[in-house]
């Protein structure tokens, strides 16, 4: 889904850094982008998310060394970049199910 606004100057800067300075073999580290742009960790994550969701850029991240962001050029590179997100989703689903399955009355009743 594309938004009906132009990219911000910061979105353009971040996208250009990823497009021009990152590859699958040598992705650009978040710390390098943050140093160049002055963005906080949270703001960089929001900017990357906006570039993906609002402007259809398939930015992914490698979590193993060398780690960082890149634009995949093949399905293999895309799948490698999506693997950490899949693992994170599965972990979050497991945590959600664990907390949702606890009977709160029983839990607190045992502590009285």
C-alpha cells in the first residue's frame, strides 16, 4: 500500500544509504546510519518501517555477522533477510499464548 505523501528528507537519506552503501554480503549497520543521520534507534526503525510499508522498498536486515540492512536482489537474499523476522514472530506468538493461557484467578489465588 503506497501512501499519498512524498518521502521525507530523512526517508530519502536512509534509503539512499541502504541503496548505495549496502549489499547482502556487506549490509549497512544501523549504527552507521544513525551516526550519519543523527536518528535514534527508535526513529531509525520507524523510518525503515515507513520505507517498507508506505513506499514498497523491500528492506531487510541480516542479524548475523556482518549484520545490517540491505535491499535483497534475489529470492534467496530476501528469505535470508526475512528469517529473523519469522523467528521473532514465532517467539512473540509463543509469549502471547503463554500469558493468555494463565488463569489469573488461579494465579493470584495461589499467592494469597
